[in-house]
């Protein structure tokens, strides 16, 4: 066999090790795991439905930011998060040793691209430090101005936050309030939380209460006190994969689940117990992750 007949050295093991190191690093530093943007979520939040076929073009790989349906298979830098991707990955490397891949299929939103077909090709191209890939492009039109510097995720969240502020009445009474979530659909859950408070307020007063009064009461007597308890318990530092407002809803969900077993507990008790559990979990997860990485890099002898 000649040297020319040998398959190329696979980039998969290095990519997988890099992802594992990143995962352990994020766990130890309590930073959230990065994921590819999901096109369906972005499209629904931007209210973008009109599409037009562009054709095959060469696109910059660093502008590929998301996926149509496989956002959980790769991290936000297209590193593989599962060993089940290895066979397909290495097969493509063997078939296209010079990187001359057939065009991937993408959807274009502004200057951002979302992969419909060709995730492994993008991942391999990034490991080979390629700058461009040929792509068959369908463009999704949106009323928002989006350029290369626009954070599409931030744009989606800002749109949902604006809707929440208007629908809740907070925009009129606390216009400077800001809320952040890891997923944009959680703004609707926060609105439901506020509405439940409104129903309780009307029932307790037995009279009509304006939307703005409900919003102010919720913000001052429910939201702010709970946020303070969450911060005092150091939960944000233990759960860095969640924003402070994710934690606010999470604590509420936990209180409802525990109500069936323990009755009406104070939020302070619920948060204190949650903080203790998360502290214990963090120590266990860190130890497990480090052991798993050690086994990957230095597998035990049979």
C-alpha cells in the first residue's frame, strides 16, 4: 500500500476531546453549555414566513450559527457532543479528503445561516480551518434589519421582552424593568405567573383591579422579593446555565410540585433547600465529569 492510498487522519478525536475539555471547563467555572441556534425557534419569534430560493453560493463558515433540526448534536462551535457522530464524520473525511464537499443546504436569515443538511461537513470544515463552503441557499425574509454584527438570539429575546412588557402592563409602571431567559418562550410563562397573581389580587380585594396595579403589585411583592431570596442563597452561581429569571420560574415550579407533598411552604424554605441540593449536585457533577474525561484520554487497560 502506498502513502497516497492511506485514509486521511481523522479530525474527529481532536474535535471530541476539545468538546469534552470545554464541557468540563464550563462545569468547573459554572458557565452555561453552548448550543446551536434553532431555526424554528428563531423564525417563529421573528414572525418570518416568506421564503425565496437563492441558489448555490459560497458562504463564510463563521456565519453559520444554527441548525434546522439538529441543534442538540453539536455545540455552538460545531464540536460533536456525542460519540454516535463519529462513523458519519470519518466516512465523509475518507470520501472527501481534499475538502471538496458537495453543497450543504442552508436557510439564510439576514447574514446568518442555519444548516438543514450538512452538519458534519460544516464541523469537519471548521476543524480543517476552511473559510468557505458551497451551500444551496433559501432566504427567509424578516422585517427586522439584520446584518453581520446583529445577534439574532438577542433580537428574538428583545422582541419577546417587548411583547411581555406591553401585555403585562409593566411597561407603563416599571418601564426600566428588564428580564432575561435562556429560551424566548419563557416570557409567556412569566406573563402567566403575573396573571395568576392578578387573579389572587382581585379575589382578595373583591373588586376590579387595573392591569397596571396588578403589574406593580406583582413586581414589588412577588418578583423582587423572590429574586432577592434567590441571590441571597447564591443560586445564580450554582446554576449558571440558567438566568436569574429562569431561576425565578424554576423556584415557582418547584414550589408547586412540593405543595402536593408538604403543603404551603415559604419561598425562602423552598429556595434554601434547592440551594443545598444544587451545591451537592455541583460537587458530584464536577467529579464525574473529570473522571469521564480522564477515562477518555487514558482508557483503562483490559
